[in-house]
C-alpha cells in the first residue's frame, strides 16, 4: 500500500514545524546572523516607493518630460503597492496572485499564487519578497518561488499603523508584530532573533508596530487606533531606547530625516504632523491639518505632504514653519520626490511640481480608475490605477 500524499497545506505545516524546531535549538545552522543593513539602490527599493527611512525621496535629478512607455491590465484590482527588483515591477493582484512585470515592455516574467488577499501590499528585503494575505505571511524568492510561511501572521500591512499590524523588511531582517509583541526574524528562514522589551523587561506589544528604520534604530507606533506613544527600539536586540508621550491618532506614519523623526496621520479632528528629536523623542513642533495627510516626502530640509482636503502643504523640517500651500487640488493619492522635482499621483494622472514653491510644471493625464500605487525606478514612474499599471519614462531635464 502506497503512503498517503501530503496536501500543500500539510507540507507547509510540516515546514513550519521544522522552523519551530530550529528556533528551539537556537543554532546558527538554522538562523543566519542578525543584519539590518539599510543599503538601498535607486533602482531596487526595499519598500514600495521608499527606503526603510520612509522619506519618499529618490536621490536622482528626475525630469519634467514624461512619456508613456507601456501599460498593461490585470484580471483583478491591483494591490496598493508596486515594488521593483531585478528590472521588474512586482504587483499583487487581488484574488489572482503576485505578478513580476518586465520594466522594458510590461510583459509577465513570472506569477506566484500565495493565496493573496486584497490590499495588504508587498515589500522587498535581501532578495526576498514579503506579502501578507488572509492566509498568513508569505516570503518568496525573487523568482516567485515559495521560501517560508507564517500561519497566524495574516492581514499585515507595509503601509501605516492603524487597524492592521505592520511589517518592515530591513536588510536580511524582518520586523513585525507576533503573539508575544514586536519581534525580529531572519529573512532567510523565518526564525526569530528577538522579542522587544521595555526598560523594565516587559514586552513591547500594541505600541510597537514597526514603521521606519534609520542608523540602527527601529521606530514604532501604536496600532488599532486610539492613544499610544511613539517608541524607538535598538534594532539589534529589541530593547526600548525611549518613548514619547501618548498622542491620539486613528492612523500613523513615520519617516526619519537626519536628527528628526516625523509623524503624520489622521486624528479625530482631521490630521497632524509632528517632529521629534531622534536621540530622546522630545517634541520639537507640530502642525494640524484639516484632514488626514498623505505620507510625506522629505528632502532638502523641506517636508511636503498632501491632505484629503485637496491641499498640498510644505513645512520647514527644523522649525515647522509653513513654506507654501496649494489649494483646490484634484485629489492626491501619493507623492514622490527626486532632488529637483515633486511627483503627484492624482485621479487625473501624474503632475510634476516645483518642490520649493508648489507650482505645477507639467500634467500628464492617465486613464484608469482610482490611483492605488506609485514608484520611481530605472528612470520610470510606475503608476497603479485600479486593474492597470502604467510605466512613464522620465527624461532628465539636463
């Protein structure tokens, strides 16, 4: 009598059991050395449209000449983000899988099907693709092959802290929230390096959704809505360095620029942007916004963010002084910044603006439905709009 064949779920469960055994042994045979090297090239970003510092800034000149290189459609709405690796744009498509699309012409390089669910995004780290689904947390190789899976770690986002828990890949380390609180895992195997602790030895739980990383420090924010502090954690061992006072937010986003930690998000009265010192968490300044602000761009000591009230705002990073405001926008989904240009993804298409004044330089109209993702890589702007992906070639002004 032939032995029974294991189902795919059975094989995955067996793999998880093997990982758990390796975790108990705590052997370097099972878990690689801790590494949180944040090095990022402008062609392959670890996170969608940004580095782990979350500044939304690409250190290239950019340009105002935009031309449509190609577009393609998917059989389902595309997930909120697009990332780039090995000359390919990687897109999660609802109820259909994850697609890798060639930047050269938009053709499909590969497709993976890790039971993907709607709208939780993908992110890259150390040659691995992270994607959260309603079935758990999947990590794939850059060729779409399955690496490992964490059951129970479902419905996670690489976006902002709110109703969902977050995850953040940095180098060969994955930061996320588990049953025991904030944790760091090895990207190659999924085995745990540490569980975060406060100064008194208690675990970091709801106040510790990882959102940004810079210079060896992991910056976290509370989730599940409500009042909670911002927390700085030593990325190597998970110990808390400092915590701010508690602030009321309904969603939170963090970005790090030099000696400043910037926090933006939705509040009960609209929105808020705050600046904290990275060495001790002291509040430097704060500014209210009438509605929820979109994740900011930060470069040249200038913080630019959009709000759902159809406005663009620019603030001095050091003082919080308002530099300029643009009213009556068509609506802004996401911002990206190069050294010389500000790119705005709107329901009508893509605008190019002067970051020092907010003045519009160029408007390029695009078809498709509501914008759902934006990235800059290899001299291309990639714009997700409903079930369509557009690639715009960017010509340097010089």
